[in-house]
C-alpha cells in the first residue's frame, strides 16, 4: 500500500466480492451487454438490497436488443467535444520506452471501454427514469419490430477478456496521485472503472490527464456535450417495449426511506458521471486515432 493514502476506493461491491444472486447478476450483465466489466455505479448501488437484481431483470429484455445497441452508437457519435486536436501520446510513450505492442494493448483497452460506456449510459438513464416514474419505455404503445427487436449475441466479443481493475487502496503512490488528480479535476467522487483499468499504465495516465483531460475539465463545451448525450439516451429509452427499471414507489416494502433517498441521489449522480466518463475515454482514443476512430463501434454484432 502507498505510504500515504492519497486516494481510497469508494464503497462498492467489487467483482470478486459479489456472491450468490448478485454474482449471477454480475455475470449476466457481462454477457448480455457483451462487456468486460460491471459499471462502477452498479457496484456501488449493489450495496442496497434488491435494487440491482430487480432493476436488471426489468431492463435486460430491452437493453439486449439491437435498438438499444443503436442508441449506444448514437451516444458515442455525439460524445466528441468540439475544439482543436490533442497531441498524440504515442511519441511520448515510445520515447519513455514503450513498445508498439504495448501501445496497441492500451488502445484495445480504450476501444473496449468506449464500446461499453455508452451502453452503460443507456442503462443508467433507464434505471433513473423508471425510478421516478418517468418514461423509460412501454408508454408509447408500440413494440420493437424487425431489426430493432433482434437480440444481440450473448457473451463477450471474440478476443475480449474481463478487465482487471487495480485496487486504488493498494496502488503505488504515483498511481494514486494521478487517480486523485483525474477525479478532482471533474469534481467526481471516486475513480471510475476506466481509470482503474488504465491505472496499470500510470505514465500514460499522467500524459492523458495533462494533454487531453485537464484542458477541457468543467468547460462549457464539456458540459454541453454531456447534456447532449444524456438527452439522446433519455429520448432513446422511451422506445423500449416495456419499462427498463423499477420505481421507488414499488419498493417501499423492501427499502427504507433512507435507502430510497440514497438510491435517488446515486442514480442522479451516475446519470451524469457515466456521461462524463463516456466523453473522457472517447477523448483519450481520439488523441491517438482521431474522432472517427474513437466513435466507431469496434464490436459490431
């Protein structure tokens, strides 16, 4: 452990800590969404009994469709912050002793994160809208048909393996410092999954923070981009066949008033947090290969 606790892992049920029904739900999320990680927000909200299993059971038939996949693609396409090009980090990494193979591995991780973050924005939007009784599907009276109604293949895409997330509590001090700096620059509460994945490369994270993230943190352009993709997600979940989540009014027999209030705050927060992270990680890949590459669905089914 680092000598000084620069950053501490936010309370959550991490992958290796899940057991029983929750472990099964985590596996189902992996395979249904075709993603190598379970979202930070889900791991945090899993501390509240019943919510994640029930919300996921309601959403799964909706988010496993090509219609949901198209919504995530639309979010991704609209997650570029306007402005000048960022410096490509590859020359700095090569100068620091990286091999081309290591850079390829890093870019593959960014591609997987960029595939998943927009899908998690669709998920958290459906959860949040349903929680408050707003339109999270099923109100239009129309059912998905044709291609929209097709169900995606189950399981991780070929060649994709589950991510290893570093433990911020056990990370070297250098890693803890850059995780803290990234967190604080965006006024976030904890280290996103993405940075726990990328934290195995602290030298890269330092470059990415300085050149790509810090210059746009909390800017009007960043905030407007986040607002835009949240609206896209909110509009898209209205097209689901049925409600993509559960309402707090239907869980008063299983959750205390304090738990309902806590979940309301978390859903609001993660609806914004996941949008922020979606933009940030797309921006990191954009620095390597440009906007078109960064917004492409690299794992079409």
